[in-house]
C-alpha cells in the first residue's frame, strides 16, 4: 500500500518536473533520473515513476522493474523515525528476526512500509558494525544494543512521548 502524497511531496514533485524535463533522454538516463527523483522526494511514488517514464518514452512498468531491482530505491516515504533492525550474522543469531517482528507488530506495519502518520518506517539492514551489542536496532540515529522484545514497546513509546512534549512546548511558545 502506497501512502498518499503529502503537501510537501506535492511541492517536491512540482520542483522535480522541470529538472527531469531538462535532463537528457535515453535509456542510460533511467537510473540517474530515478536517483534524482528519490533525492528530491526521499522515495519514489507512482507519480515520480510516471514522470521518468514519460520523459524517457518508456513503459512505467519498465521503470518500476528497474527501480525495484535495486535496493537503493524505496517506494514508501521514510518515516520521521526510521527503525532499522540489524540482520547481520551476530544479530540474526541473537534474535534479530524476533526484534523485527516485534517492531512490525507494535507499529502495525511490515518491513519496508511506513506508518500512515509517517512517524515510523521499518527496514531490515545488513550489519551495522556493532556485533558485540547484538541484537541491534537503530531508531532514528540512535543505536540500541542488546535489544530484547520487551524493549521495543518502550522505544516506540519514548518517541511518541517526545513528539507530544515537543508539540506541547511549541503550542506554549
């Protein structure tokens, strides 16, 4: 399920249109144009894929096929608090899959998806280089080692409480 475009996405898409229109054509431009679109939007919504396909005069399915082949491209917007669960060998052996499942259950989204409020997204990542702390999860830029299923709910709650606190402080200002 792809989330609807936000107002911010609409603005980025509008700014992207002339950049794509000014770009060279030819099949060799497909990946650079996809990279340009993802850099502008943070992901590749259907509208961006269509822009690229129209510019290159190729089928949208071909553009999607190339984009879905490479794991550098994402089709859902990144959450404001991206959750990355390490699946390197040490983390996998120490229960990384269970940690991932707990985040999916708590956030009610699957790996590769973004919550409807765009607050969280979940991603499975290769080794993050903290094997001694396995299993490891990153929430935003913060590393959490020695993860246990019971820690997942607390991390999600902490992010939500910090957001509420920031909103209250902003309203009081």
